[in-house]
C-alpha cells in the first residue's frame, strides 16, 4: 500500500486539469507542480511561451498514478540542492563584506 502517494479529487471544479484517458488514475496530489523552478531539468513535457513563461499544460507526469509521486520526490532533491547552494553562496558573500 502507498495510499499517501495518491489523491483523486474528482469533485474539484477543475478536475481533471489535464487531458487524460484514465481520470480514475489521475493524481491530484501535486496540483501545482513543485518542479516548476527546475526549468528544463524538471523532466516533464512542457514548452516555453514567447514571453518566457513555462507552459506545463501538456504535462501529466506529476499526475501519473504509478510514477508521478516518485519522480517528484527524486527531483525534490535537486530543488533542495539549488536552495542550499543559493543560501551558502549568499552567506559566503555576506561574510566577505
């Protein structure tokens, strides 16, 4: 059992927010993808608009029942590393002052 990895919120007024042939397997846990900040490294099916905005409307990766949760968790290690590096860099700059 891994029930904590899957939420299907079929009563949501936006459900499903992406096209799917299997709405009963649509995972709503990551309604807003926490990997947006990874840009091209997120691993999903996205494109950039002419204004440089990341358009994830064709990406179902976070919503795939069997793989979405595990993919997000693995990639969150990269998010943590980016934030940690930013913090350490800022701290180093402050110490040089």
